[in-house]
């Protein structure tokens, strides 16, 4: 049994499990709900492997739990743990890890593409030209290069509107002509981040302009599947090229449609199934075959992992005080 664990009360869990499909956009925004609850729903529909969703770690199950939640729950030697890292740290005591960026790959680790934004609304086919570009996502914690006001000023001379879509509306791209995904104007590759915004652009029939994220380059080629911008000037130039060159705009849209076929609910679900029934199950069988050794390793690695976490927290507090 594959147990997808989410952080909630018993009553909230009951509500989630009865959730109507139209609530997906609102609910699948938090890490554990996005990764664990959403995956449970999709795999349960396929009915190919035994899955359940709960709010606790269970014995006699393969438990899939978000990294942040695993830090709180910790777990016991009698529980097999698959840590869904997202962009959080790996947990030493987990028996396996699922990651969203290939740069995170390590021993007993598999990469799975992040799910496409649920409820995605494509660009309105009646729109003409490039007059409105957008960033769809959280802007805090360095997710968007520069300030929103600076982005607006960049495009004001060209009569192009720059907007940030608020949480809960990231799926609604019907009035967007170009999607932006630039975390910084630097060489940093953000090796824990997924290519989700690029997937959204492909599925919404919108050209994408991205930064140096390694995730984009793992699934696509700059200049062919999206445009790369390393400076504010390059970002403006890329938008103006799309505005002034209909052939380029349409080529990126058509390429995105083809690439989107590689990354949709069906193909990503197949990746999950292959990993869960393949390397994860193999590691589970190995774990069951040597309980004494695995118990000792678990206790040792958990103690080290929690000590490391507490030390990092203490250092951050000292830096903040200083």
C-alpha cells in the first residue's frame, strides 16, 4: 500500500477526500497538498496500484511525505519513508527521495516532473499581438527578479502591461500574451526548482521567457522551446521580438504544444507508477529483508539529520541577531 501523507486534522482530511474537482485550483497550492494529495487523487483514478491518503505515517506501508512535514513527524524505524523533497532539504533518515529537479538526484532518489497547473485556462484564441505579459507565482523569497514596479517601468515605454497574477489565479492565462519566469538576472541555476511555469506556458499556448533555471534546460532548449533572458534588457528585447515577429511567436506556441504532450497528467502519472513500482518498491523489499541493519541506520541518520537542522536554525538566528 502506498500511503500519501498530508498535514491536516481528521475532519480536514475527510473534507479533502470528498473535494470536488473544481476545488483543485484553490487547494493544490501548498507543498504537501500539491505533491501528495494531488498525486493520490490522480493515481487513485487509474486504479493500477493500491493507494490511500492519510494524515499519519503507517507501518506496513510505503509512506510518501513532504520534506517539511517529515521533519515534524520524524517517523519510526518501523515505517518506510519516501521523502518528497520539492525545494526543501533531503531528510537523511528517509529511505528514498522524490525530487523535482534532476540536479537533486542522488542514491535512492528519483526525479518526477511536477504536475501541470490544475485547471489551466489557455490564452484566448481571439487575442492579437503582445500587450500583456505576466508572472504567475509567489513573488517573495526571490522568486521574481527585481521589483514589480521595476518590471512595469521596463515595459511602460512600449505600451506593454506587466502584471503579477495573484494566488488562486495562476491558472487563468486567457488574457496573457507572454509568460515570464525569471528568478534573478544572474548565473544562478536554482537547482531545487521545477520547470512548472514553462509547463504552464506550453499548455496555455503562450511563449515563455525564462532565466537560468537548470530545470528549464533539462526539459527544453532555449531559442527553440522558450526564450532565455539574463538581463532586464534581454527580457525586454525578447518580448519585443515576440511582439514584432509573428512567425517567432507562432513557432514557440506550436513547439510548446508538442512539448506539452510529453508533460501532462497521463505522462507524469506514468512516471510516478514506474518509480513507485520499480526502484521504490525494490528499496522497500531491501528494507524489509534486513530489519536490524535498517533500524540502526535509521536511528543514526535521524539523529544526525535533526541535529544538522537545529544547528542550521541556530546559525540563522545568530546571523539575524547580528
